[in-house]
C-alpha cells in the first residue's frame, strides 16, 4: 500500500509517500480500505515534532493521522460488529499511533462506527476527531443543559462548527466567535449570536454564560473565565492556566481541560445525528491523497472553515 511517513519533524515537508506492506488486522481490529482522511491541527503540531510526535516516533515507520472513513476489507479475530464490505468511520488510536495517512489502516473495531449511507466518505472522515471533541466537551467535561448560555470560540473551525450544532441540539442558547467573514456560516450552523472577535474584546460583547468552550488557548483562557456566570464552567481543549482557574473561582465557576479519546460508542451517537441531519459536517476543501502535504499547509494557516480532507 501507499502511505505518507514522517521522515523528520519538519511539518508537511517531512512527509514522504512510500510503499509499505499492507497491515494485517490483529485481534479486535479490522482492516479499513481508506476512502477519506481528515486533517487536524494536532497533525500539524505532530509533524512539527510536538503534540503526539514523541509517542509515534517511537514506533517506526511513523505514519501520522487519526481520522478515517472507508470500507472494511478484512476482519481480525474477536470482531463481532463489522464484516467485510461495511462502510465505517472513526478516530483511530487517539492518543496514540493512528497510522491514518495510508491506503489501508488496521483499526480497533472499538474505535469505529458504521458510516451513514447518506453522507460521503469525505463528510464522514471530517466528523471524527473534531466532532468527538465537541461531543466529549458537552456531554462529559462541561455537560450542556437546555436553556444554558454557551460560548463557542472559533465557531467556524473544525471543533467549533460541530460544537455549535451539538450545543443547539441540547437546547442551549449559543454564541459563536469568528472573524466577520465567517459570520453567516456560524449563524447557519444555528448559533443564536455571533461575535466578531476582531472587532473588539469578545468579553465586552458577551453577557455572562454557563459554559465556554475554549479552542484558542493562551490569553483567551483567562478572558473566557471572565464571562462565566456563578456555577459556570470553562472547558478548554488547549490546557488550563492557574490564572484562568483563579479568575473562574472568583466568579464562583470552575475550569477543566481534556484531551479527546477514541470511542466507537460515541462515534455511533455522532453517526445517528449525521444520518438524520441533526449534525452536518462541513468540508471546505477536499484534495487528492497525493496532495496531503498541501492539505496540511491549509490546516496550518489556522483560518480554515469546517474541515479539510483528502480523498482516495
Ligand atoms: N484537547 C483536544 O482533545 C483537542 C481536540 C481537537 C482540537 N484541539 C485543538 O484545538 C484547536 C482548535 O482545533 P480546530 O480543529 O477547531 O482548529 P481549526 O479548524 O484549524 O480552527 C480554525 C478556525 O479558528 C478560527 N480562529 C482562529 N483564531 C481565533 C480566535 N482568536 N477567536 C475565534 N476564532 C478563531 C478561524 O476563524 P477566523 O478565520 O474567522 O479567525 C478558523 O475558522 C487546535 O489548537 C487543536 O489542536 C484540541
């Protein structure tokens, strides 16, 4: 099979398209013939020698990537849920060595779900790491309840565009931040309010909220804590700072940060929503597999809308 391996931690320039043996699925795994791969900022960081690089570099050949959609082409022992020919999607082995930048991926069955037949492989691949992050944020780490006010940062981004839709489904009043150019996109996702974070400090435009999802990090964290209601919760996907936690506690609120984890049962929840239209994946760019390094450079800009994928 062909796969992109990371030969040195120099970003997209360190990727090489190479011939490798097709993997054999181990116990509990299926072999997926990949039809689409989605890319994430963690792919960029890992290719630059940060994030997951230390883990995956210990297991050569280093095949980055985690998000796939494709067709089951072989089934390992003790796999009951999938058979050859099933269309599946998921975030594979995160945090760990996903080996997704390849024509074939041996994936734990427990990390996959059936791809809804009404969406493309590109859309399915897009609705994996980013969608699971939003799901885990609003179900486990800062559970969103009906009637709550929820602020989603980078609402036009990969995680944000799923977060807006999932918070709306849970009955929240949703405020999304983006630049002015992406206002209509954010409103079309269902956001009740849009804040242009470049027009002025967002904390001056946002009335107190119950939940903030911070996808930006840095100084944005403490500023986000300052818009929490008493009893509110700041959930970050870029770590937490003592300053942000202190600011939240002054307001009678709490903070947390987490790393998304592979979870096939949660992928099934997402699949049900993608199937009936409660959730939509927005693919803003779909490039051929051979152009994966160029797709990674798009993600590296930090300015993309929805998701960037490559197709095979
Ligand atoms: N902990 C975890 O498990 C986890 C999981 C997923 C992602 N992450 C991290 O979370 C971050 C976001 O991930 P992502 O996939 O959503 O990224 P992404 O898709 O690359 O986000 C791009 C979006 O960010 C927006 N943006 C940039 N700066 C902003 C700001 N200051 N305020 C509001 N919007 C801003 C851009 O909108 P404009 O062009 O309009 O500015 C763009 O639409 C990344 O650093 C990623 O590594 C962590």
